């Protein structure tokens, strides 16, 4: 028991040392208390497991850590020569589940195991989709025509560079399989849409028509890509059928520019940006009828739409001279007066699969920007990781 | 030749026709469930000119031709969030048209660029529209459209550093690359 107390003290100190990274507003209010006191941990990997689990539960937005909490995680996370063995029982009034898993000794293996338990707790206890096991892909721009793609876990750990091109790279998006990335690259000199494994590896061109190939996003069923092509004369929203290779043009605006198509959760609609009204605004089109309807009027620009699984659209709105993140419900109609963010420019929002958290970029000064996680549930923004640089265009994986 | 094309068509059709959903994509690119298993085997399928033509463009002038040394033209500048060519800029396009008239073997690749303000993806489309607008002028001046290609860099390749209005003005541009 003494050992557990010591371990928890270490965990607490480690978390406190990370400072603002885990600041949570409204502590206690509306959150369920979880006690990890009954989890006996041993070895470096056992401690890492407990630390990661605690951080994940707090970042989920649903829980707070409290030794007197009614939700109790008991059992053991024991380091063995060949890895970590976890035998845990999670119990709360009237219910419980057992969770027995093991992993390799590597830090990513141990962290992944903790992410899985955190997501299971969110699912069983709250009936919500957990996000601890998800990942984020984004761009690091070092200078003119000098950028590369990176990924990290949803808690900012495991930062890894996945391209080594030092050339322009725009708009990375996860494929629905959670394993591959689509983006616009210039490997052959002209912008083309490429797809490749998120672990790095060979880039395969998906679309390389004359002119622009950009903004590709895979439909929820994985069969179709929405993208911007200009092969017919100017940038328009198209779909590309991945089975037949056939393209369909969905907009026809010879005197306007389209960008940033994003699928609705049921795959029947696409929200996109068009300057048909003189400035970039959001429009929603029905894929079957090809009919479009304008969604936004407020602000001088509205860009970067992303559709959450629960039907809400996050976007960047230019109001009073700065870009801020806002959320609208396309079916209820109307636009919000308020924004989720304030102060410096915030751009490129992307929903987590829990329809609650949003990752976006935030300007930090000339040539520098950072990535932040916003919580539409009310917790304070959390910086994804602290490395300085010009980090932009984050996209949150569905899986 | 014809037979060869048919074989390639069939090959591509076979690759494309397998499975459904995300697994289609994985199979298309020869990736197993974890993105490893049969990767090597299928990525060996050559992505040659004819397959490219089937699935998309045959490659831009920057890939398929040689730049012409010693020939350069002044960039065409644009207003904020605009792809209209100002009257004062039109003469620059006319000079390019004249060169293309006089040098029948030459072609031109127009690069569209934007200043850094605004969405990166929107700027890619805006840069493309700027290049397309210039292309429209060249075609109206009698240049065969097949000799004029467009390429957008959005805000990715600024000509001038910094965040001054002057830098922004210099970055909102269309540049001409002449190839043979």
C-alpha cells in the first residue's frame, strides 16, 4: 500500500511538472471521479501505464482523478521481463468490467495499452467514444516550399516525422482506415493528391490531373474521395470513385473558387468553401442532386469546415480581423454569434471522433504556430505538444 | 500498341475492381490490413505514362519538357483575394502571347501564388484560379490551350518574406515558365 502511495506521488509530480498541459477548468463539476488507488504498479512500464491512463482519463473530459472516487480501477500493472501485464477490474456502482492485457516493453506499446483502457472506460461508463487511441497528422512548415508531415498521439506524445521531402505539403487528412494519410504534395513538381501509410513509406498518387488536385477527403464508407480538381477549367468540387476511378464534378462555378470539401457523417452531403458570393463562405451540397445551399453569412470569411460525427460543423471564421473557431449546426440553421476561441488567429479545426474535442492551429507570431485541443464540453484548451515551430493543418483520425 | 493499351486497361481495372470500402483502397495500393503484408508485390506495378493518362494527366510541362534558358517574363500581380487581371497587368500577358506566337515549339507553365493570409487550402484554389485566368487571356489571344498549363502553389512559395503589405503584394502573382 505504501508502494502505491509512493508511485502515485511520482505520477502526481510528473503530471504537475507538465504544468499547463493538463490544466482542466471546472474541476469536479459534471465529471465522474475515478480512483486509481487500487491499481498496484511495478517497474518503469507500470508507472508509465498509470501515468498515461490518468492523463488520458482527464483529457477525455469526462473524468477527474480522486482517490475517493466511486469509479475504481483496481488490480495490477506489472512490469515483466518480456513486457507489461495488466490485470484490472474497473467497477462503479452496480457495474464492472475486467480488463486483462499485456504489451511489449517499448514506451509506445505501454502507452497504447493505457490508451485502450482509457477508451474502454469512456465507452463502458459514459457510453461515449473515447479518443485516447486516436492520432493527429499535421504539417510542419519551415519556410518557402519547405514543409513535411508529422503525426502524434492524441495526447501529443510519439511525435514522428512521416515525410522527408522539405517541400510544400498541404492539407493532410486521415483515411477512414486510420492507417493511411491523403495530402497534396509536389513530388513531381505539380500538386497531386497522394496516399501513403501513416508509418511513412511509398506515396501513391490518387489524383494527378492537369492543374489542381487538392483537398482530398475520403468518404465515411471509404469508397469515394471528395477533392478539388481544376481539370475542367477552374477549381471545382469533385468526387473520385475509388473502385472505378471515375470522377464527377459536383459544382459548376466558372467565376468562383471552391476549396476544402468535407463529408457529412452519413456521406450524403459535402460542406465546402466557395467565394461565389465574393468572399469565401461555407456551402453545403447534396451529393445526389448536386444542389448547393449557402450556410454562412456572418464574418468576412468562413473557411476550413469539418463535419463532426454528431452533425455539427466546425470552421474558421474571420471576424474583426482575426480567424477564430466556431461551430454551427447545418440542420438547425443559423450561425453562432460567439466563437470557441479568441485572441490570435485560430485556423484549421478538425473534430475528434468523440464530436466533443477539436484540434486547431493557433498563431504564435511571424512564422510560428502551435496546435491546440479545444473542448466544446467546457474544459480549457490544451496545447497538443510544446515543441516550438510552425505547426499547422492538423487532422484528427477517426480511429 | 493498341493491344498493349488494352492489357494495361485490364490490369488497372483488375486492381480497381477488387473489394469494397477501405479494403478496396488498401488492395488498390497493395497494402495488407496493417499496411505491410503484400506491399512490395503490388507497388511494383509500373506507374507509367499510359496508366497515368488513364487515371489522370500525362504530367506537367515541368515533368515532361525542358526549360528554355534565357527567356523570362515579369509576373502578373493581383489584388487581395482577387483573380481579376488589372488593366495595367495585361501587357505582360500579351508579351508572353507574342513570344509563343513567334516560337511555335515553346509552351508555358503558369504558376499561381497567394499571400500568406487565409486558409492554405483556399489559397491553393485561389492560386489556381489566378493561373487559369491568365491562361484564359493567352487562349483569347490565339494561343492553343494545349500549350498553356497551370500550377498552383497557394501560399507555399512566397517571393518576398515578411508580413508587410508590400510583401503581400509581391506574393499575389502569376509567374511564367517557358519550356520546349
